[in-house]
C-alpha cells in the first residue's frame, strides 16, 4: 500500500490526481475526515463496492454513504430532482456533517443500486467539509462510496496504527494524517417527498435545523 503524507498533500495539491487515479481503477483509498479515517471507492462500480464490503467484513444491509463534490452529481444518483425541503437542507448545511437520504435512481446499474440501497431503500449523500475529503472528490469528479475505517461494530478509526493493522494489506493508498481527534458523528435526515425525518442527531442539532428549515 502506497502512503502519502497529509502535509505533502497540503503543499502539493497535484497529488490529489494520484488519489483520483486509484479510484478510477477500482482501487480503495484510506483518507482522514475531521474525526475518523475513512475507506473510499467509486460509488458507481459494483466491483469497487464489493471490495470495500469485503474489506469491512460487513453485511450488505448496512446503510451506505456517498460523498459528492457538487449538487449536480445528484443527477443519476438519486430518483428525480431534489424537493424543495431537500434544497433547503443542502443550501444551509452542505458542505458539512449532514447526510441526506434519498431514493436511488433507476439509472444506476442494477448491482450498484442494490448495494447502495439494500439496507434502507435509500442512499445517503453528503458534500463533506473536511479538506482532504473535498480535495479527493473534486479530483475524482464522480460520487465516492465511503465508510469508516474500522471493522464492523469495532472502534479504531481514529488510530492510524489500528487503521494500518486492519486495512494496510487491503487498500491501495493511504493518506497519513496521524491520529485524529474525537468528534461528533454526522446528522442523518431522511427525505421523503416534501417531508423529512431525523434519523440520527449528530454534529448538526435538531435546534439548528429548526432555525433553518421551514
């Protein structure tokens, strides 16, 4: 597994192109978010998705999370156009720790659609705020399926040593930012028609949502 130091990435943003190339070749990358390391693969490749699931030793009934770099990438990923309430959430909380769950598009390849939506019937989508996350998806230019870099139901995604132990022989590229600080999980909201439902309150609170969403 190749490794890129976080400081080198900050000083030379051209290295993001190398990360994007790994994703385009159905490879798996490990990268830091704000509080945990994450595994990332192409969200539009059934082979890449299977690689992530096998690495996590996870059942296919776990909710999915897809990172996008801009709202236009929702086209072909979710069913139809975002409703007005979804647009309010995106305008107020993206980029940021807000995951919105949408019905998946019928345009997705069958195996991809099934893998992304099997758990809940929905696909979770976010535009992240963390600099490395944003740099990767900007360079990749396509949706990226992500998951915390820990074994299913196990801790350790903040520890670089534990991440290396669990995934060092499975991933193709690691962005090394040392150990990461603890923090809150993202907030998860389900979008259904013109309605929304809180699934998990996290870094963005119910009170903050009530202030912004009519």
